[in-house]
């Protein structure tokens, strides 16, 4: 699976949400097409959440490493928050 950037994911979410709304207005909320669009939207939102969680974890790992390095270098404890 190709790693996508946040802009692509959010664009796809916006497009799928619009598609789902149009489908619901045309066929109703319980129509098979509307439900499929909703499920596709759920998958995109999950992809977004996974992406943002990974980015947060990368930043946290970097700051933890930097904090440890600064502590060893200066012999002090640093409080770095993200």
C-alpha cells in the first residue's frame, strides 16, 4: 500500500462525504449505495486517524531522544512537551 500524505487523505474524505450526501439525498439513508459510501468514508477517516497517530508518535520519539541527549550532555533533566 502506498503511503499517502495528509492532504490527499483529507481531500478524499471531503469528496467521499459529498458523494455520500448526494447519494443519501437521491436514494435515501438506508440505500445500499449510501451505506457503501458511508463505509468507504469510515475507512478514509480511519486512515486519517492512523496517519495522524503515527505522526504524533514520530514527534514524541524524536523529542524523547532529544530530551535524553540534552540530559546526558548537560547532566540535567529537561521537560519537553509536544
